[in-house]
């Protein structure tokens, strides 16, 4: 039987090899481009050492006079992005991750001039040559020798217009980064923003930690999780929906200032503000409360903005936004009244609050209490009109299972959300550290979960056990990094600031 099985396997492998060879030949016929004089066929090297960033060449040789040639040679590498031949002379643009420079290729001085003529737009090449400036004043590298490093079997479309279809741009970001000016800059700025965040927190004595992405009990937020299965453990696990509960356990363990920058995952829809995986900053500081977190988010955002732009007043989608501290602090019910002229508060009965919602045409469910209805009123009528920045504080306890009871207002908690340009940017609490009260809150969430609320929290016994060891008074803050990048780079859609965003299946493929 084994012999027969081997014969079958060998036959299948042979069929596959023949089919694969045919597929490869067809793919080459479709994809391999030809240059102006025919198909280029060169052996590419494994390495091209001692390359200078083009921006350094531009800086170091900026003082060359027109028609002058510098002494010495430089080595640069990148993609050929423009190509223009004039008989025995070729002008090409070479672009790397730092910038672009013109290549001046002369038949009498460049090695293998005829092969250079066969290059295609997008080909990667390495060049050795002499810096010079043309008669028209264009800083260039006069090519002496060169190597093809990787041919581009697919082009970048119209090199002048780039790619304009947003879905195609997001789906083929590797092309978008080359074809559309400014896209690379957004992601360079994103990297800078994250660097400034870390610098700010490190200087304040925070310790960066890492917590599990796969969790037996997802918690820290009200959201529907992604579920996966761990074969070795014979257990279903969730991708984390927040960073909160493990970071609080680190506080129990003695870390007094901790933070994490990490991906979280929520099984929700797509929108200009939502992606199912996104980046969060969460930080926790012992002996602090939510007013300290208001100061913290103001200082953090203004610091990052100043570091990135050199100022704290920016323009977002035509709207001026002043991020200079201090920011406005206003109660949720105060802001609802400003937006609707309606009064709502938790001294009213559920029926009275529901009547206000009905007048404002705000939907709610039969299971929603007064606090949840007030939140629905705020989110539908008020938040979408807030330019801010503004800290919206004092939330109903009903919608805040992890926040500490308000020190002076019954049925409220010490929580705020920071809103800038109509979007929630940050969420923060005076953290609940009473294990008995926390169990009551989580068990109430579990009842909602059992009744069909897929976003309600589960009871995390490990977290509750940790709280029983004692957690100091703590202020906690979460900041949506993608939304912060949107704000500071003036982008209206979250897909513009996530390098490879989630997309619906491409039915054309």
C-alpha cells in the first residue's frame, strides 16, 4: 500500500510541476515588461553595499555650480521613476526612501549604456557615479557603472497621475507609497508620533510592558471579540479587545506607572473611524485620579503636536484646532443641554429620560436604563457636533463597569472622554479598585451577555483575584493612536493612517 501511495504522490507532483511551469510561462508573458529597446536580461547581485541615502547626497553636494562636476564618487540605489532618452544621453529619476535625484547617463562614460536603455519604470538599480549639476541647474549623479537589483514585473500605472481609486490604493499600499506623493510622509509622521509618545512617557517615569494578545477572558471594554482556537490547550481564546485588565494586574504587582502601545481587535464594522484591528495606548498611574488623566492627555497630545509641527494650533479638514492646554472640561449633561436645550440627569426616572429621547428621535432598547439612554442621547445629538478639544466628564455608572464611583454624585462614575473634531480620542477613569464592587459590576455585565449582548463583559476571575491582593488608587487613560495620527496628519479616513487596513473581499479577483 505504501508503494502504491508513493506512486500516486509522485504522479501528482509531476502533474503539478508541469502545470506550474505552464503557469509561470504564462505569468512571465503577461507581467514581464519590455524597455524601449527590448527585454532586459541581467543577473542581479545579492547585495549592493555602501549605499548613501539620496537625501545625504543632495545635502552634501548642494553647493555645486551649474555644469560643474564634483570630485569622488557616490553610490546610490532605488527605483527608476522617470526615464527620458535623447540619443546618446539618458535622463532618469532615481528615488529611494529619502528622496529623488536625477541620473545623467552618457553613452561615452556609462558602463553598459545599451542595457540601461532597456530599463523599465519601477526597476530597482544601484548606481556608482559622480555628483554634478547640469546646465539647467539640476543636481545629478553622472553614472559610471550600475547594477540591476530587481526588475519590476508590474508597472505603477500612469506615472503622472498615480492611483486615484481609494480601494485600490489601500489594497496595494506598496504601490500607493510610490505612486502618490504624500502617502509615505503620513507613515513617516505616524512613526514620529509614536516615538514622541514613548519619549514623553519615558521622561515621566513610565515603564513600557507587554501583555497577552490571546486571552481566555477578553475584557477591559464593551466590544465583540474575535474568537480563535488553541489546539494544544484544547481551548477557545479571544483576541484582546483592550489592554486594561492585565495592566492593572501589573499595578497590583508593584509597577506604579505602566503603559503599553499595542494592537487591539474588535469584531465590528468598517467606517472612516473604525478598523477591526487598531492601535491603542493605555497607561495607568498609581495614586492618581481622572483629573490627573485630564492633565496627562492634554500634556501628551500638545507635546506630540509641538514636536511634530512646531506649534500647537493646527488645521484639520479646514477647521482650526487649538491643542494648547488647558482644554475645556464639561459635564455630559451640560453639553447635551447646550446641543438640544433638553435637560437629562439621573435624578429623573427612566420614563422621563426616555421621553426626552423620543422627542429627540434617539433610539434605545427596552433593556436600557436611564444611564444608557442618556449616553445614547449624547452620542447621537451632541458628540457629532463637538470640535473641542473638550473633556466630557461624569458618566452614568450603568455604562462604565470598570470606573470608580463618583465621590459626590450618586449613580455616576469618575470617567471622561476627550473629544476633538467630533471624535472620541481618549477615554479615562478613576479606576475601580474595590474587588467586591468590581465583581458586582462584572456579574451584571455577564447577565447582559447571557441575554444576548455580544459586547457585554465576562467575569474575569483572574483579574478579580488580583484586585483582592489590593490595587492602589489609580488613574487610567486610553488613547486611540490611529485617531491621533488622523488628527495630526489632517486625514479624514482611518484607512489613510493604517498601512494595511482591513478591506472587504475584492470580488474582481
